[in-house]
């Protein structure tokens, strides 16, 4: 075993050590210090790892840095390691790779991989959270490993009802903004697509105007059993417009509208959600309404009334 003082003397003389060397000290001082006294702007000091193989091959491991510790059974365990891999040895297109592993549950778990084509976090698909802190938020960006849910701009790990949740302080700034980098015409700020990638709706710019359209797919090629013969007036008469105030509105402003479950019995497709539904914590899962679905009913009713008026006037 080489003593620290002996190794320092050998290195100082420019020695080459062929056998494995262990530096042992009885305190917490640095066992190895590299010092460069150059005053130029080049890199230094420098620690090199070199695999001098006569037959290099793709994915050769070319260097590993490991940290060891003891468990309570007095066994040596690897706490973490940094691995360097020769990803592609082809002359002119060489690629390198760096892998960082961390001990988790008694096994090495890949927490990061840097390669020529991608940067991967949690490459072993473990139940690991990913969190970025800002100056004021502990969870400025947070992805929960157990379900992949994402929280943005929060100060704690919450249980969001949506896959992506953005928290923001009302009145100080917007939660989300989309801005064109050119004068795009009719482009979508937000696009909704189904599983096969087909667009089913979007929020888009209205041509080149300074206005926004809220669009739902209505292409005739997606529809069948089209009929123009239905009694809109009878359905419209069943709707029950009402006035109301919101419980959490301190101003108690009176609004006009509908109760979702009452509309649901007449126009089920205009309502989302179930009456009296609650989540696993007993909180209300509120029903919602697409008032745009009422427009065809209104238009058809006006047409029916206009026809009746024309008939009466012709007598």
C-alpha cells in the first residue's frame, strides 16, 4: 500500500504507477489534491481517464467514478457512480455518453443519462419525483414520479385533479400566455386532439384580426344521420333559464343562466360531468355547460317561429 507522502513524492517526480494504488489517511483531510500553477486561460488542473484499447468497440466503458459507504451490516455499498461510455467509435462520428447512477432500494438506479442524441432523467423508470426550485417556490416545476402529474409554480407537493396544474396569484400576472413570433393568420393558440392525432377543437386567431375564435370540429365528413327535421321550439320551451348568485362571489352579483343538471335532461351533449359527483376527498366535481350547444336550438326555434308568423300573415 502506497502512503500519501510516498505517492506525492513519486508524482512530483513525474512517475508512472502501474499497480493499483490506495491512499489512506486517518482524518478527513483531502487524500488527493491536484494543483496547477499555470497563469494562462487553459484548463487546469486536469484529471484524465483513458481506456487505451487496441480494439475499441461501441459502448465500451471508459471510466467510472464511484463513492462507497457502509450499511448497518458492515457491508460496502456503492452510493453513487458516474460512468463514461464510448457510444460510437467510428472515426469522424465519435459519440460519448455519461451516466449518473444513485443507490435506491439496494440497487443502482439511473437518475441521468447524457448522450449524443438526448438527455434522460430517471432512465430506469423508477418512482422518482422531479423538482425545480425557484427563488420563492419550492416546486416551481414538479413532476410526481408515481403518476406523472405536473405542478407548476407551487410551494408544496399537492394532489392536482388534472395532469398539468399551474398555480398563480390572481391579478398579478397570467397563468399561461401564448404569443406568436410572427403575424400568423388563423394559427391555434391551443389545439385539442384525440388519440389518433386528429384535431377536434382549438382556440385560434380569427384570420388576421385581433380576435380569438373558440372552435369545435364541425366538418360534414365526420358526421352521419344528418337531419334538418326536428322540433326545436318544444325543446327550447323545456329549458329553464334562471337568475342566481355564486356562493363564493362576495359581491353577490346576479347572473342569468342555467342549472347544468336541468339542461342535461333536455340536451345531454351540452353538459359535462354527473349531477352530485364528488372526488375521493368529497370535494364537488362540478358539472359544466357548453352554451354553444344551445345555439342551434335557438336558431331552429327562430326559424320555426318565423315560419309560423309568415303563415299567420298570409291568411
